[in-house]
C-alpha cells in the first residue's frame, strides 16, 4: 500500500502555480505566465483539465495517472495578449517537456523539440491573432532508452522512481524589440568576469556599486579592483542591468575561482585560491505531490536552507536538471552544486552496480569504447550534455560537472571529457562518478557503500561522490509502508544519529588528511521507497538537528586546514 503524501504547500495550492520569473539571470519586464489549468487529451480522448507545470503522473496536476507508453499527450489553452505587450517579437518558452513536444498556434505547426530536461523557445510573432489557441503535444516512450531518462522507471521501486511525462516546467511568453539579446553568456575568469551576448550587440552594462561598462561588439570584461568573492559562507552577487538598443535585461554575476593545487603532498580542489572541503549531499529532486516539480518555487529555498543549517555547503544534483529557479536559489543562498548529466542507455544491474560494489577489482579501469555502441543513444546523450551545460553554465554555484554515473550509459568518457571541456573550461569535471575511471577526469571519484571508508588520494583530487545512505524510516511520513530501501537500516533515531556521526568522525574526517577533497552523503530526502534521506519525503520531519551535524562540518573544516 502506498501512502498519499502531500506537502503543506501542495494542500493549499490554488490558482496559477509557479508565478516566479522562470529565468532569473535574464529578466525582462514584459512577460506572461501561462501556467494553470489547460485542456488535456490523450490520444484524442478528452481527459478534462490538467494543471501546468505538473506532470500528469503527479497529484498536483489533477490527473495522477501515467498513460501507456507512446501515448500522445495534448495540452491546449486560449490566451490574449495584454494591450501593448507585443513590442516587436513574442517568444514562447517551455521550461521542459518530456520527451518530444510539437507546438501549434491557431492550428499552425510552429516547431518541435526533443529532450525532456532542457528549456526551448519558439518565436510565435508571425502567427499571433487577437484571440489565440495554443496547443502543445507531447510524446513520451520510456521504452526508448536512447533519450535521457534518469531515475524514471515503469517498474518503480528501490532506487527507481515513478516515471514522468509531458510538461513539467513553466510555460510562458516574453516580448522584446525586433533586435534583442538572444543569449547572455557570463564566464568567471579568475578575479574577473566576461559578459557576452548573442548576437553581438553594443550597449551599456551597469553594475551596482561598480558603475557603467561599455558593451562593445557584444563583449565586456569586468574586473573589480577589490573583488568580493562568492562562497557558501558569503554568497555575494553583483547585480547588473544590460541595455542594448531598446532591449533591457536585469541579471547578476559572481566572482569565484576554481583550481586544483598540490598542497601538503595532495592534490586539492580549491575555491578562491584555498583548499576547500566540499561537504555535500546527493539531491534527487523528487517531490511527493509534484514528482519532478515542487508545489511552489519556494520549496527549493526551503531544502537549501535546511541543509545549510546542518552544515552542508554542496548538493550533488543527481541525474536531473532542475528549473533555473533552483540554481538561482543556490547562487543567492550560497550552496555549491555538483551537476550531473542525465543518463540514458540500458542499465545492467550486475555490471553497473553489483560487481563494482562488492569487488574493488571491478571498479578499476575497463575500456569503455565498446560500451553502449548504439549511435542514436550516444548522440542523444551528448546533445543532452551540451544543452545542460549551455543552459546552466552562467550560474556561479555550479562548480563541477558529472558526466557518467556508475558506468550506466558510459561510453568513450575521455572523448566526452574533451567535448565538455570545450564547452566549459572553468569548472571541475568528474568524468566517471563511482567507478570505471578512464584517463581524462579532474578528480578520482569513488562510491563507497558496504565497506569502510579508508581511501587515500592518488594522482587526482579524491572525491567520495556517494556514501552512507543509512535508512531511518518514520512510518507516519513514508511513501511505501511495505518496502524500505537504504544501505543499513535503523529502527530508532538514537542509533541512526550515533552511527551516522561515527561514519563521519571515524572514517570521513581522517580521510581528509589523506587527500579527500569532497564527500557526498546519500541523501537530502527520502524518495518513494528510499528512506535514507535526512528529511522525510514530505519534508515534514527533519531526522537530524543542527547541533548534531554542525560539529561534523567543523571537524571537516579543521581537517582540511
């Protein structure tokens, strides 16, 4: 029996959800949110109304059902533009729709998009009428594993979760002049920031506290004489406006440096010139009422602040790409992100999990050139990786990209590293999180479950990118009373706190002195059958208190120092 879990926010949700501006680093003042109730049909059969931006499988959508694979999910609604809204061009933005989306306006096809985790945009200006009918038709087939699909499974259970289809992020309209900034690029370059636009426009950038800087042929470098560096302890953001012709954008940047240095005989990950211990948690990004999408945008900040209060400074966003609001809150509140790519391809339980977990020999180098040879699967993974990096790389909180996780979908990781390095040469790259390391990666990334953590640094900075996962199940706040998934199970809170504390103090902290630079405990919250979170799936019970966890954070800092 599965318990119907609802967050407080979900229970009280009324009207149009998710009214926050969807792209915080590129804000304009002329936009129209299309979230709310849409007409919904499946394979041409009317299903009533669905609440966007929640997937049909979620309770918050008003549907609560997964339809047969390959079904055509059609969303439609009418809209009129407010007076004076159209300033030249009108764009339709869709935050994410899984897997393929076809767009129609007033019965005219406007375009399509493949890929369920990235935003896309269509210019609808030439097809607008005084009264408009918008239709978005989504096709999702989870049996086609060439598309990135992450933790979704038709047979949910254990570490696999309820599948998601259709629209799951904000749908909105934006108006701008005929000539406008299509893309804004912000790059950290040491103690300076390079801002550029596509297309290359001339204009003025005004930075709060620093003054005006000319944007010449689409590029400007800003180098404060006394830079205020961003960190989790001091997440300082420089706010700026960009004016190019009639286009005006509000944005922000941060200054922070990332580098690898050899310190006291070990390779160290450094933030702002100093060795820094990345004290992290695995973050799956699932919610009991909205699945991929929390009931309200503020839920992201609640999670981040709760984990900061426990002393953590990093979240590993695991095999999922979030709405940009999540990364904005990490930028604003001071939470480092290690961002995973979304896996695709066939998962093999014996090869990808069992043998590497029980045998250290199976974790070592194995050639990955012959793995997952399907060309379409490889092509779609690399396209998803490129889209993820290009969409998120302006966010200063993101400090590391993870390409492959535990061999799942892994192929030619050295080439994937080179391709990602061309996309972004400013961050750390973990090519193979867990095992099956090849030659090209910035870190030695290992997963340690069911054995003592005794690792020492090698030729790369050492990262324990997953460990722990202790299960402490609270019956009144669990999704599935009949199944419990975790790595070590505790029936009472006292035992849970004692063993988790010992895990850090007796195993993780000593490894810092031997070269450990980062550790990622599994995980932020319970997720469906998994009950190994530090908070329950419904976010109503925090299993650990700050006074129990802050001494661990302090011990890790002291060990690094």
